């Protein structure tokens, strides 16, 4: 789709809604078409065609497996959808409930608009409009893929498909609207186009969890890049654009892994009344057996060459066939770009970039990459992800389960990641979640400072109380000398 689309909104009319587009297309088919195709659609609110809503009483036939999302059931958007359908005579969301606000952007397949439900101004949605007459048969299959995948997603870091419309030669998806734009735009607003390492850890952790969910469904994403990572109003991420995905079989399993426990020095403990303990002898503890959930599409295989060239994996560039490993390669490129403001194999041209990726050259790091705590761990993670041989690449065998254990993500409580406070960065606006906790994805040195501040606060507080004064002091002394 071109950028010079002209769209006519008849917001003052309660009878119709028009999308008018002027596009330049080249379609290889038996019947040749003009390269300049003009298409228009007038959707009458009185016609029988209607939106299929996840909250409708009648099941949707347009998109299978369309169902309410449990993690979003209390959101304002679902409340607005439910209110609109409850007022409808047949409990279904009709076209007359929609009102377009403005054009948000144009993509390879269609255009995205900000829209609202009439009489519910507080609920914003994004509606993706695809003109099927302007697409090749290959791109039409991508639209069908995106619709099928959107209907199956139920995750806080992935879009919710509220409704799906198939009418005339248009396909429309009603999904979440992200007012903070995408991660690429946010990155361009930062000094030297780089993020602080704590911010990189936050965004990388949420993207990792989203990829883990997709892979557990057998979906290989193949289009990971900052432009496709949207930022919600609360600062958390949402992956977008699933037209390049492909599906494969996946067999979830539980793996038992032996986690060796390092021997440590058992130091003498210092109480306020003197030293006690066992000296500096080493105490050996037994190894621990950890059960881990693994669901990775290791048998996925495709020969399609799709994606953004700077994020393509070597096996995809070579055309030898690829699988789940392309997502973990792209994840390594993403972490690198967030840290350094550029991609690791970028050349002077597209061709030189692809040659760098396909070569035997390993990833190199800039000397002025910074000396923040955690930078060494970040570099090690990138090196393990950007391995040219996908068979040795981190994540290819056991997926996100192995990547989560990397030292770069130490300290993250993965089940609580939705409650973490997003970083405060230049260009990010909007409300923060009221239930968000302090940022738990910071570096270990910062966490230690917070612990000492907390202990100092407890000590100062205890000075005003005569009760349990000695026990508080003993606790402080013990903690300080461990």
C-alpha cells in the first residue's frame, strides 16, 4: 500500500462508512489488470453483513476459535464491546457501532485506523483494513494466515482479536490500539538510539515470553523487529503483524534437569555479641532436580525467504531451509540493536548486509558499548543467540526455557512479569498500571543497594521502639556480615 492513500470518512453520517483507496499494484494473473486500480467500498449499516464479535451470543463462522480472552476480560475495551452487544437486538456487534477517528499507518497488506465504538469514547481500538482486490494470491494467503493466528492468540503481550469482518473485497480486523507507537520509533528518540541496559532487559524479557507462547502453539513468527513491537498505553509490549508466520507441530513435554548447586564458603557469622559459626570451611550441598516445561517446534521447516533483511538468519539467507531457530537469531539481533542502536551485520547496502550474515564472520561489539553492570552478560547472550550454525544456537533445542536461565535475565520472576513497572524513557507517555511493582529487571548491583536501603530503613524505624530492639539489631548485624 502506498503512503498517498486518500481516505474519506463520513463521520457525520449514520448510514455508511467508506474506505476509498488509490493504489498502484502489479498482479500476475490470467486476466491482466491496470497498474492503477481504484477501489471503493461503502458499508451500509442496514445491510445484513455484520461484525463477528467474540462476545456475540451466536458463534462466529468467519474466524474459528474466536473466544473471549480471560486475561483481558476486565479491560475497558471488553466492557465497551459487551455493552454494545448487550444493547444490540441480536446480541451481535454491527457496523453501526464503529466510528473511525484517523489513519494510523499503512503497511504491506493494508491500512490501520484508530476507531471507537459509538457512545463509548473511552475505548480505543485499531482496525486493520485489507483490500483483497489489490493483493496477489500470495499476499492473500498471508492475510488468511494472520486472521487464523489472531483468532487463536490469548496472551497479554499479543493482540486481542475483538472482531473480524469479511465483506465484499475487504477484510477487517478489530484489535488493540497502542498509543505509544512502536519500539523502533521509541529507539530513535533516545540518545545515540540506544536504551539503558535495564530497559533492554525489560523489553527483551517481554518479547521472550511472547515468543515462548507463539512457539508453544507451533507458530514460528519470522518477522521480529522493533517496528513490529508495539507499546501499549501502560508501557508493556505487544507483538504485531503475523502474516509471515507459519505453523508446525509441537509436542509439549516436561524435562527433568539436574541443577548443580555450587559449594560455598560457610563464613563465621557476626552477632552484636560476638562472632560465632563454623569458620571458613566449604559446605557442599546436593544437586537439585528441576522439572521444566518445554514446548518448542523443533520439527518446523520452511524454505520461504521472508522477513526484513537485517534480521534474517543465515539459514534463511542461504535458502537451505529454516525452522524455529530464525526467531532466536532475530531475538539476538533485537537485543543487539536495543543496546547499540544498529544491527550487528549491517553493511553499506542490502546485498552487503546479506553477505555479512551468510559469511563465517562472528558478531563483533563496539568498543564504546558502555560499561554498565550487566553488559558482559548481555554480550554473552547475544553471542549465544547469533551462532551461524542453528544446531548450536541457544534456544533451538529447548526454546525460551534455556534462554530464561541465562545470567542476563537473573532476578526476573517470570510469572510476575506483567506486574513489573515499565521503564521511564523519552517519548513514552500514558498511564502506568496501578498494580505495577518496582522494576524487578534491574541489575544485581541496584538490587543490592535497594536491599541495604530497606535494611537501613528498618533499623532507623526500630530505634523508636523499645520492644524487640535487640532482635532488630541482631538481625541487621547478621545480614551485614553474611
